[in-house]
C-alpha cells in the first residue's frame, strides 16, 4: 500500500474520474467471445458465430455446452440474445439496464443473475464495482459485462482465454478442468461466483489498511480525517450492499437444489461460495462498525480540542478585560474622579492593569486553561 497522506485523496479521485471519462469518450468495439464444450473439453467455436447457431450446437447433444462472454454488449447484442434465447420482455429490459443490485430470477428454464465484482484502487482509495449479467439454461451460459472500464486487464471477457479468472484475482484454473466443465453450466456459474467472492478479499485488505491509517490520523489530530472517514464509510456501505444482496442470490440457488435436481458435487461448490461469502460479509460489518466507532471517537476528540481552545480564548479574554475596564473608567471625561489629578494616578493605573493581568494569567495557568 502506498502512503496516501502525502496528497489529498479527493484530488486523486477527481483526476482518476477525469481520466476515465476521457477514455470512455472513445468507444471501442469488442466482439463477443464464444467457446464450445464437448465432453468437458473446450473446442474453438467458428469465428463470428451467431448466438442462435451456438445455442443450436449446444442443444444438439447433452454432452455439449456453449459459453459466451460479451465484454461490452451493445443494443444489437441484447436483441440477438433475446431472440435466440426467447427471453421474457421483462428479462430483456433488465439486460438493457445496468445499475442493479445482485439478484436471481427464473423465467422458465432460464436463470438470470446480476452479480457485482469489486476491485480496490489504492491510488484514490476507491472500491470500483463491475456489474455482470449472467444468463443460464441447460447446456448454455452467457455472461454480459456492464462496466466496460473492466475490459482492460481484469475483465471477465478473458475468462475463457486464460486459465485463471483475472476478475476475481484468483489463483485457480477455471476452464481447464474437464471434470468441472462436464458438470454443465451450473458448475461454471458456481465457480464464477466463487471467483467474484474471493475477489472481495483484496478489497477488504485495502480497506483495512485505510482503517488503520485513519486511526493514526484521528489520534494525531489531523483535521482532514473526518472527510476521509466519511468517504471510506461510503465505500464500505456500497460493498456491504453488494455482498448482502449476493447472499440472497446464493440462498436462492441453494433453495433450488432439490427442486432442480442439482448434483451433489455441485452443491459442494456452492457451499464453499457461501462459506467464503459469510466471512466476507462478517468482515464488512466489522469494518462498518469500526468506522462508526472511529467517527464517534474523532467527534469526541474534536469536541475536547474545541473545549481546550475555548478555555484559552476565555482566559485571554478575561486577562485583557481587566486592564480594558480600568482604562475605560479612567478614560471617561469627568473632572471629579479619585486620583485623576494625583501625581501617581497614572503609574498606579498602569500597575493595576499589569498586576491584574499577571494574577489572572497565573490562576488560569494553574487550572491548565493556558
């Protein structure tokens, strides 16, 4: 982790967003990517194969499966998927709209999932989310990435090309496992969920480092720490929304084990996902509670520092008030005033001013107001 206290995070965040906006202004064309699976082995699909043709190939034999990834689905892509899969109009509308929370819906033999992967951007202390729409039916699974800035480097569009899922920063192979692919699209879906859940771990580590740095800032009296606490709390809340909603998705999948006759070997995969997700949600909740406590401690320390400042201000105001009072009284334009024409009246007034100021300063010093 870098030392983030050397520059203001808000400036870095704004710069990063400007950079993203500049890159997003130049649209890039990314073709869908399709792979056939025959008896658990990957087979290259014909170049530019249509969605309908790939589905026809997969439905021709129970040992076949087709995996299609749309790194950036266009409106035409959605229309072709809707036509080939014969999707319900409400499901087509969901495919067209991003910005949804994780959910699972079933339309006949089609299962539709919305999941959100996350990665930690250390330079700007930001959690970047990517939304993925997953369509699954017997012998076919399609993944649509709704956040095109994930295309370079850590995108799910490279899922089938590399032997590891870079979106989740995982170290396990996915599509090189013939036994896994032989279990059908449900197995690929479960491993995809596992990859996304494991990808939350680096995010939690990054947020944990931020929390430790914030605690140091709080007790060092840094005035800028309050804004940082609020920003980090927002990131944690967004992560909590993603993980808790994903728990509902996993629970729905587990609830369909018996009804949809899911194999026992696949149930173990989803149980593993559920275990990892439970640990993630627990850690997210701990982070949120810790930040709430840090914010409370910071507010207490700020109030204490303000109280100390008010003591000093009040003490100096009292010290300055005594000589001001004497000067104001003897500054009035009256002839008949005691010691007004006395030779030692002026030195005595000055001595009284200094004496009262010194006396008050000593008193406040002993009471630790100064």
